[in-house]
């Protein structure tokens, strides 16, 4: 405790001007955090140059080599030395820092890279007959010389951080750095679907290994973007993605968002852009989460690729050295656009559920590792009869693949058909014996089922969820469609239907409130109190009535009646925290929705209830007419659709 602080010195500190090399290395620490940061800056420069094809090569996770080749307009030879000077750029003139239409504008990337690595820049400008190359190593004096290049620019960065070896210790493994480079290239490829990208690992020399090849996509905005997303995120995302297109005042929202049942266990599937610039903005992430809050549990995350377009003056991209964060002039407008645009698209999806639900079901139905997992094999059956166990891993042989003479009169020790039938009868009871134990019933096995009802069932087969054909285990409805079957969880489906009805009733009228006998006084900071009182009218519509009580205190006079014995102080503080974090609050609404969800759960059809055919079909028709009925209140699917072709493959009928 008696030691002096290292910041306290006996001598007066001297103010000195840092040299250019030190300044560049300090700036590089902000711009270039890892090899992926260097790739991002160089690829953005290529896009700003109007490139139509971009190649990215790297070695050893980008630590020893990063090379970006493009076919853009290039840089004239006489301008190459100036391009490596700090704050030298062709993208802005410095008169207006808000009206920015390019990825880069700071003029820091190239000099920062040259300060911490060995940089070579070769370029041939459009309309020029000759190319030139400039070399810089660790901030040393640049060397300019003629070079050979057809068109565009090639930037090669070798031995990253060789001038600042301490930074090398903070880099991760080659594999982790390579993965980060791939993520950066994929994000930029999503932003520019009309540009072709190639990513290649050239570790060890030679031509290297192509990791990603994306050809330019043609067509309109949505067609080109969906084609690019199919190549990057996979076919399953493309099949389960909803097009998003919304506008509010001067902002527009475009992109694709997946169905709630196509969710992830983490936020790795969320790609957000502002004017096609990849960003990691807390406001937009919160808005995306809020839009799906009514459909996903807390441990699941939506998958979406969204771009907010606006005039450059409505968003400030100059708030972070790496330009990964932005600040909107009207944050509430941007958040509201994302939430409303996504909710509208999800409502338009109706009862639709993701195709991955059916794929997972088919995977669960495929034969496992049991004694008959490989199908009936004559040799295996003979060994099993002799040894009492089946051979594991035997190739699957279906009935149509058996030898023609097998099972008739017997051959080479094989049992005859009569023996097999007798053995089967001894092992498994027939339908007559199993009738009592079966937990299934047909929708047509009811008194009074007539021809007219049968004709109506046949007509219902052409509807999306088909016609009910039966109920099994008093919980699952089996319906037949024109192309397959549908299995419906009756409790989960009815739970969602009741929940949507309760929400609609709440939206038609103000949420009932419960007056407190003695108003609750909540002490807050003056800034928090002012922020809360600005939202007093909106909160009153949700049943939470507050009034100013002098200074930073507010008086809570009424709380939502549906919440019961709510803690007013805790409720108010939750709202204040959300207002400070996101600029708007949905805490009260979320609590009300949670109670409505529990009411729907307890008030819906319970598992174990036997339903009549009319009830089953009525449930199916209501599901088809109700938005979001493809998943229950907890994010689980309410039904599974199996195509007839997929079912036939399970039985080897292909």
C-alpha cells in the first residue's frame, strides 16, 4: 500500500511527437486485429474499385501470406506511393463525412498493413498500357518498379505482424484464423451477389486448395441473393427462407429470414448489413431476437440475412475503427422496421413448418443397429439360427432382392415357407390378437359415417394438411394429403391456435389493469425516469400506469391485471433497463404474452383425449387458417409432413 503508483514520477513528463512508423503501427492495432481483418479491408477495397471477380489466397491461416486479386479499375503508377500514405483516399474529399457510399473512406488500411507486414501492391489502371508494383516492409521507404499485370490489382501481404512480434502471440491456431477468413469472405459475398469470389488455401506452395468458389449471380435482387445464399448457407436454408421486403419512412429492409422451426443453437446464422456493409450491431441483433421472441425458446436463435438500406446521412458508419458498428439517426425507427417486417413475413407463412423437421423425422425412422438393421440376409439368418445371434453390419437385402427359389421348397439347408410362417406366427401375434392393445382409431370408425362425409374427406386431401385418417396414442392425428401424410401433435397445435386467439383478443382492446390500493413509489435516476415517462402512454396501453412523483421517482398506480400479484418496482426496473439497452421496451408485453401462452397451454386439448373425425378435421382446417401454427408456443413443430416418395424409400420401394 506504501508503493507509489507507476503513473506518478518525480520528473515532469515530456510531450513528444511520435514518428510516422510508430503512428502507423498504433493505427494498425485498431484496424488490423488478425488476418481476417486484413482480408476484410483488402476485399472491401476491391469492391470499391468495381471488381467483378475477386480471388483471395492465404497460407498458414493468413499469417505468412494473404493475397487478394481483383479485376477492378486499378491504380495509376504515379498514385501508388500516395496510396500508401495515411489518410490518403480516392473515396471521399473530406468535405462530408456523412454522405459515404463506399466501404472504405478512412485511408488507413494500406498504410496500416504496410506498417506491420511486408506489402506488395501491383496494379494496372484502366486505360493505361503498363502496370507498376510498389513494395513496403514494416513501414520502410517504398520501392516503385515496373511490373507485368493484365488488369486490376494484386495486393500481397506477407509475414503479418513481423514488425510487431508481440501481436503474433495473440493470434489463434492456423485453423481458427483460416475459419475467420472464410467467414469474412462469405459475409462480403452475401453483400455483393453479383460479384464472383474464390477462396484458396495455398499453404505449402503450389496451386493450393480451393475452399470456396462463388460465381456471379444474375437476376433481380431476391433471385440473385437467394442463389448466393443457397451456395453459402446451403439448400436447406433456401428451402425454408422467407423473402423480407418492408419500408418505413426513409428506411427499407430486404433479405431472407428462416422459418422459426429452422433455428440454431447459437447466433452463428445471423448476418446483418447496413447499405450492404456487414455489421455486428447490438440494436439490430436485439430487434431480430424480438421479432422471433413469440416463436422460439430462449436457447434457440433465428437464422436470417437482412440488409437495411437508407440514405448515408441517416446512419453514421464512422463510430468504430473497423467500421463494424453503426449508429442510426433514429434507432427506434430501424428497430421497429426489423421487428414489423419480420413479423409480417412470418405471419404470411401461415402454418408452414421447415422441411428439416421432416428430414429429422425420416432420419429417426431409418433402421438402426438392431438385429434386423441390415435387412433379411439368408446367410445371416442361417448363422443366427445356429448361433442365436445376428451378424452385425450385414448388407441390407430386401424381399425383392432375395434369390428366386428361396422360401418355396427350401434349398441347401434353407427353411421352407411353411416353416417360416410357423415361426413368424409363434413370435408375433396377428392383428386380431393385437386389437385390444392398439392405441389407434380410424376417423371413419364412428357411428353415422356416411358417403357425404367420405366425399368431403376425399376433397380435403387436396388441402395443405389433408384429411384426418386416424388418431394414435390419443395424441397424434394422422392425415392423408395428395402427396403423402401429415402427423399432427394435437396438443401443440391447439395450444398455438388458442394462444393466437388470446393475442387477437388482447389487441382488440386495451389490456385490463388493476389499480393498486397504495401507489408504489420507485426511485430512479432522473435520466431513467425521463426515459420511462416518455413511454408512459405506450405502457398505459399495456396496463402499466405510471406518473411522475418528483425528482427521479415515479409512482406506479396500475399494473396489468393478467400478471396477478406483480412486483411493480421490479417490473418498472426491467422496463427501464430495456429502454436504456435498446431504446424501446417489450418487457411488459413479453410478460403478458408469457401468461397468455401458459393459459393457452392449460386450456388446449390435452394429450390422451380421443377426438372424433369432425374434431380432427376442424383442427386441421383451423391450423391452415391461423398464422404461426407450424410451431407451438415453445418453438417446437406442431406437425410433420412426410412425402410418399420419402416413405417409400424407407421401405426400399425405390
